[in-house]
């Protein structure tokens, strides 16, 4: 735990988290623009949750030794991971509905008026796909199922780092 406590106070740890998020966002854009897979509303919301983790990583990189900044980064990481997991679970529900007649999602994204991301950056935040349609699979799992794994892994990682903040203060 001491190593994780110390590592969380380094810019490298936050840079690694940011690198993973950039990789996942690049994959999403590759799927959208190179493979021509239209993102649905849930895909866009999951993309925003992933970006939330990225912003938390940037925040943590600013001053990782500052307790307030580090805890704000950890809180942002945890919140975005939780929201992303909830969105991915909802999305999986659209793809594998218990009651098929009830499985529909919105046709248009609904961002707040003060941040209409789909108008500002439509190539990244405009939805045109169907939430219930499985357009890609890898190892038998659809994209939102992989996102469930990715967001859950982020939640586990941030939980371990948070525990290390309390238990890893002294080297034994």
C-alpha cells in the first residue's frame, strides 16, 4: 500500500491514467470515423464519462502532492467511473433487453444549454446510431459490455488508490 500511496502522489501515475483514457477515446473515434460505426446516444454519454476520468487525471497531474488537488482528482475519477459504469449497464440493457418492447433510448443527445457539446463539436458528440444495435463485438462481448469492464476496472483501481491514501502512509 505504501507504493500505491507514494505512486498516487506522482505525476507519472496520473499521466498513465490519462494515457489510457486518450487511448480509449482514440479507439472510439477510430470506430466512429474509420470503421464508420455510428455512435448512439449512450455511446456519446459513455464517451463523456470517459472524458470525465481524463479531466480528473489532468487535475491530479497539476499538483499530485497537494492533498486537496489529489483528492479532487480521485473524487472525479471515482464519480466519472461510477457514472460510466451505470451508463454502460443501461446501454447493455438496450442491447439485451429483458422485455424487448421497452428497450429504447433517446434519438438525440441531451446536453445542458450551457454546454451543448453536440453543437460545439459535432464530429465527436453527435449521435446517429441505434442503442440496441450490436455493431461490433470482440471476444463475444459488445462495445458497451467492454465499457462495463473498463469502467468497473477504473472503479476498482480508484478504490484501491483511495484505501492506499489511508493505509499506505508508512513504509513497514
